[in-house]
């Protein structure tokens, strides 16, 4: 059976803020935070959306994950790693149809879209590798536990 995939632009509505917070709470892998923000912090963040474009991904009208495009041409895929490869591939096709990369800036912005993936999100890394993507960089930060 074919799954209906829809991308809902984050405006943000109150319902979207709640959906995104639920997805954030359920996220197993994170790059941007170690401690979950409280709902009010999250709401303020979403209302001041720092992304170029942000979507809630819906499968058969149920919010499943979210995708956002950054101004450096990076794309973040959240909550989609457990999807089967066929549905994941269809989502990536839609991702690349929605928007064009911003023009490259040498040493600042890569010419094409690329994915930021948490180091411990092996399932997402493997899905991307299965679809022909390669790792081009590793990023290190000081561990300030």
C-alpha cells in the first residue's frame, strides 16, 4: 500500500508548536542541545524560526517527523530514520523538489544541499549511505559535561 506523504510548512500555529515539541521530546539523537528545553523556550524558538524553511512531515495525515533547511544549505531530518528505505527515498525526492540550494560562497556555503546527522544516529547514516551519500566531514566540539 502506498503511503501518502505531505509536507506542512511550519507557520507556526499553536498546534504545530505542540507537534514539534512532542517530536523534540521523542527525539533519540540531537546535535543542538543536551538538555530538553521547556515548552515555553521551545515555543519562543519556533515562533522565531531561524530556518530557511521548515516542514512537518506527515505520513497518511499523521505528523511523523520534521525537516528544516538552513541558510548554509544543510538539511536536518528529524524522526525519519526508522522509516523503510522506500518511503525515506520518496521523502528525499520531495525534499529536493521543494527548494533550490542557495548560491555557493567559497569557504562559507557549499554549492549543494547536504545533511547534518548526529554522530550517534547510525540508522540515519546507514540510510543515507544506502542511497549513495558519502560522509565528507566530521565536526568536533569541546565536551563541557
